[in-house]
C-alpha cells in the first residue's frame, strides 16, 4: 500500500510540474501526457518486484553498473584469497592446436605455419569460439600463455575474450590484446627538401610471439590469474577482432620473480670491464605499437643535434604513455657477462611524479626490482643508471652476441588509485540518483530540504568518499616522494565533498558541484581517471656499459650558448611553417593541420604528384585559418588552402575571394567522390567554391555489455530511445545527446538533425528568411527540449567519453572524434562497445529518416592565384581514391590509431582500415549526410535557435513563442546581410539566391 501511495503522489507531483512549468505547453495534448504517465506507471509496476530484490540484496554502496558487466579483477582476486583459493604450484600443460575444439576450425599444416614448429590454427571472424579442455589436479589459480602470429597487417592488434566454464570470470577477461611487432621501414630516416627528418613508415614484423594473458590496460603487470576447478575445465577464446595464427596454449601455475640478490647469483659469470655500447633510442628494432614515435627535439642537450634542422632524435614522450606499449632494442655484445644499463631520459610530463617502466632482457623480467622501475620527474636530461641508487647500480647478465632490451610502459603502481576513483565515481553516481529521487529532481532555492531525513547516511557517505580520496593522495605522495601536481584533483574533490557534507540539505541547489557541473566531483575525478594512468617518457640514448664513464647528459654552457646564438640568428631567415622550399614556379599550399600531416603530404606530393605532372608544390603550416582573410586582403593569399572549416568557404566566396570550381570542365566527375550532402555548405546558387577534405559522422554509440545485461534493444528511432530511458534511469544511467556538452551555445551541427528529421529546414528556399518557426520545426524543437525537461536526459555532460567508459552513460549520439578517442584510449571496454545509425524519425511510409550533418574540413583555390589550373590538378590528385587511401594508411601506421584518417572520398574511406562492422554503419549513415547550407546572416539563425532552446529548457518559456521570437531576430540580420552583399535593395530581392537542397543533389546523382 505504501508503494502504491508513493506512486500516486509521484503522478500528482509530475502533473503539477507539467502544468506549472509549461514545458509541455508546446501544444502537447492530454493524450500525450496520459501516454507518458501510463508508460512510467506500467514500467514501475512491471519492475517493482525486481527492483525490491535488487534494493534488498545490494550493499549500501553497490555499483549497479558493475553488477551488469561483472566484477573487476582486483575485487575478485581478493574474494578468492579470502575464500582460501590461492595460486597453484608445479602444474603445466601444453595444448596443441590439434586438440582445439570448435565448429569449422581451420587447422593449417606445418608447411603453412609461417615458421612455427607444428600445425597451427587460423583464428578469424569465421570462428567465434575456440575451446580447449584441461584436467586440473587441484583447485586453484592458474595463468595462461598463448603462442600466436598476427595476420592481416592491421594497426589494431588481435583481441580475444576468455570464458572459463561458461562465464567471464571478471571484467578484464572480456578483452585481452595480442600485440603485433612494428618496425621502421627506413633507418636512418629520409630527408625532405629542407634537410629535415621524415618520419618513417611503419611495417609489421612477422614473428611468432608468446604472451601470457594480461590486463589490456596493463593496470596489472603480472599475468592474469584464472580460477580453475579440480577436474575438467572448459576454456574458450572468444573472437573480438582481427585474425591470427594460434600455436600452443599453455595452462600453468604462476611463478615468482627472484629478488636482485638471488638473480645475481644465478649466472656464474663476471663483470665485463671497460665496455661501452651506445644506442640511439629513436631507432628501436621493434615495438608493440606503431604510434610510439621518434620525436624531434631542438634541445642542444640531445644527440644528434643540428642547428636549424628538424631531427627525429628522441623517442616516446606522449606517444609512449599507454600501459603495455613495449619498445625493444637489440644490442650486440662481444662477451657474455654482467653489464650495467643506463637510459638518458627527460620526464617533465608529470610534475613531481614518476613514471614506471618494466624492463625485460631477452623477453624476461630479470628480477623483481625491474617490474616497476621508476623514472623520476626531471625537467633536465638525466642519465638514469638502473639501480637501488646511483651508488648501487644493478648488473644485468647478457649473452654473447645479440640481446634484446625492452621497456614496457607500466601504470600498475597507480592501479589502487584508479580503482578507488572508479569506486568513488560509482558511489557518487548512486548517491546522485538517491538525491534526485528524494527531491523529484527539483532544485528550488526557496524551498527547505531535509535530505538527511530521507537519506540518513548522506553525510557519512560524502565524508567516506572524501577520506578515500585523501588516502589515495597520501599514497601518491608516498610513491612520488613529493606532492604530485596531477593528484590535485583528488584533494579538490575531497574538499568539495567535505563542504557538501557540512551542509547536506543545501545539496539540491548545489547539485552541480557533486555530479553534473563543469567543476563537479565527477568531472574532476573523470579527468584524473583519464590522465593518471598515462606514463610518458622521452628517451635519447641507451648505454650498456661497465667500468666506463658515461657521456654528459647535459651539454656544456658554451655548447648551449653557441647553439642558442646560431638558432637566434637563423630565426630571422627561416620560415618554420614551411615544409618545402618555395619558388615562383611552385604552387603554394597552406594546410590547417599539424606538422605530421603536412610533412607526409609534402613527401607524397614530391614522390607522386610532381613526378607525374611536373608541377612542383610547396606546403606550409597554417596554425590559424583566419590568416587567410588577412592574406587575401594583402594580396598574399596562397594558391590553395586545405583543412579549413566548412563555414569559411562561403564567407570567402561571397566576397569574391575564391574560385568557382564549377568553371573547371571535370568538376562534375570530381564531385562524385563525395557524399552529396557534404557539398551543401560550399554552394551559392549553382556554383561550388570548395570541396570537402575530410568528413565526420554522427552515429549512436552503445555499450553492448550493458544493453545485453539489461535486455535492451539498440534503439532505431527517438521513440525507441524514450522507451528505454526508464530502465536506464532505474540503474542510475542515462542517454547522452551532444546538446548536453555544448554549453549555452548550441551550434547547427547539434540542432539541425532534429529539424531535418522532422522535415523542417533552417531557411526558406529563397534564402530570405529563417524557417525555424514552421510547424515541422516546432515538432523538432519539442523533442529537443522535452528530452531534458520531461525525459530527464542529463543537461550537462562535460565528457561523454569518460561517462561512457565507466558506464553511467552507456549509450548516446557522438561523432568521429569520440570514435577515435574510444578506439585509442579506452582499452578496458574495447570489443564491448559498438556503433549504430543515428536515431531518427519514422515517416508515413515506415522509413526511418536519419538526416545529420557531417561537418568536415574543406579545400579552396584562391581567385588571385595565377596557377589555378595547376592548383586544380593538385586538388584532384589530393582527393583521389589512390592518394587518400595511401595517405590514410600511412598516417595510421606511422602515428597510431588516434590519427585514423576520415577521408571525404567515400570510395577511399571504404578501403581504409576501419573495422567492417563499423564501416558498414558509417557508410549507411553517410547516405543520410546532410550538412548545413549557408546564407548571409545564417550565424544569427544558429544563435537564436540556441537561445530559444535555452529559454524553453531553463526558463520554461512557451516553445512556439520562443521560436517565433528567434525567427524575427534572425530575419532582421539576414535582411541586413542581404542588403550588404547586394542581393536585396529597399527590402526587395534584386539578385537571386537559391539555397541548395539535398533533394536536388540526390536527383542529380
């Protein structure tokens, strides 16, 4: 009875809120209100018993998200130990591929095993599971080793999950990585026309490897342990991505590493006197990740150094910071024996905090002290002689001949802090849900709240979170030996929680400090969760020596003074934005991209374009695209500009600054390379002034593991999204919309999809007025606002990527940049998130309309150019399928996944190394790509549409009135600009202006 009474009261409060706020006054009829309430009531009734069970059984600070995806390894390991389940001893069993079990297994004979000593198994997408059976003499914890050889040569390494006795034992077992080996194609590096080093392309090194199954994020630097029962056990490798050949799989008892003293006594060999071998760190023999790169340094302390030249003379930095990234150097020594090791390094990335590396000699960690070796904070270059101290160096045994020395980025010492941050974030999320339920999600400053009566342990929970964060800060101080700057978010969060605990009844109107504000506890901890595990280290030299004096880590005063003096003189004559020398004959191209992109573009242009056409080009960096306006005004514009925003071409074209590309005879053939909707921003009437350079996409991201656990289907329409919200919100989760991360200003890219999908336009076809006050636009605006006021989607999400990782926002709409971020920097959930087409609106024919923009960069030719024909030849070459495929592949292999190229050439995009399932989704969404056409004064339509949303959501204004007022204000600015650019005179159109229509472009194709 009590529960039914509460439901009745909740319905009355909801009705009262609807009538008072006017949120549903956008002509929402009574039937709609009734449908919403019926849906909420029926869902509550359906889940009532299940919810009671969850509440009764869950501990006070249970994490409902973690209950869906499984325990973390650390928690389960502790529970095993508490239950007396410990590491086994003395067991080892090798299972050959011939013993593997599965459907349609592809067993290859030794002759096709690419160097393996026995038959091997091809593991690819056609084999979802490979099973082995092992008989265990006693219950305990075991580790698993796999022999493998990656196939296909893709950047993404093979990934597999592990099921033991029909279950994933813990979260980390859902995804494990089998790293490839990558090497430089050119050693030493090639040079460009200015004498600068060119980064080498990365090629996969075909070699069989043997690896223990490890945590993909390397937060645990020992092999993962698995609980096996006495007797028969089933072990299944589940295919996640990429192919590989499988050799033997070994199940064995874990072994412990010796301490240094024990290791030193193992080999009966002496020290090698007066020896010195120097290695340039930027030339490793191979590495596990192609994104670990040689970097240029203009510091005279670095070897080699050359005034005025860009030399790739160091290795790593922030390209070598992710856990598990391994780099291996091979060294030749003439005599077996004990040697000392030293690394010349700089580590000023983490202020007052060390980074950690695991050292391997010939593939093995020699002793315990090398599992987590700290490289302390140092702004200067320093020779780190590995040892207990500078007076007590370690000695390492090397065999005569070739030896391998490897370093692995190791965040494991930070693991306890990461775990606590996750726990506290989960606890804050759960507490936030309790607070929203207690307050009805109303933050009325004029109302007195008694939260401590409704949540008796509120103060205790807040103070408990704060204390845990303070404890972890103390731990980091102990690890660092000083107060680390990076850990300040721990103290800021703790202080914020303690202040909230002092006045708990004020939390409803200080709620943003807890979980939703830009400086909230959740944001502070979320930012720290991203940065803390990173372990960047910059290396210059490696020394293998004994009885010899190391070279100075720092140059002498006179060497520095000389270098600085000549560098100062050279700064007056050197254009550091220039990538290749310019002459009067060269086509000058400015590129609004980082140096890595421009150097590779110049390299390819010299090798292919100039050789084929005889046209020489000179590319330069353009840090700010606004320079184009100034350069054009001063008659110093380049011939071509690439990588500029898609708003700028219209503004340049309407002022007569850039070339109408339709004047080239073959423009129609070139434009077919791109999605029709991608050309909309570059059109004025029937003339096109730019072509797209890159293309983005908006798709639906979802956590497959969480949706499967909740038995929720992937939504196809906005109605599907609304139907799934109660179930998500019951577990403290929600749906993410890009509008939540845009602050007070909502750009067209975020608002236009709603209008397009409901059949509305931004302006009328004549371009003389805004069309955001139409009935179709009103329906779209209704959904835009109700998503937040009625359906309680989060109003402010500072970082969707982080919330998606930890599960509080397991589904939402996001773009290309989010895809790259998740692919490159969310190892713990790789393989368990997927994408789907953008949710849309079903039309009267049953088709789901999914229109969305894909804002990308553009390329233009300037009207002042005297080399327009040559410039057009370059534009055609640059956007061609062959060039785009080669460029995209090289960028990714040289610099890693975060540089995956989103080519605007659709055919080229299909050939780039995107996972096939994701590629299919993106290409499907691109059939609904509809970018933003431009008219004079369009910025005011964008601004006023954003203002109308703010008034409706935050101030409770009537939606129709808000849109009508927005249209009036926008129209005044449009008419003003039409007069300014000569389209209108005295309120009458004197020159035609046709807004490009997607339907016309599609018909032309």
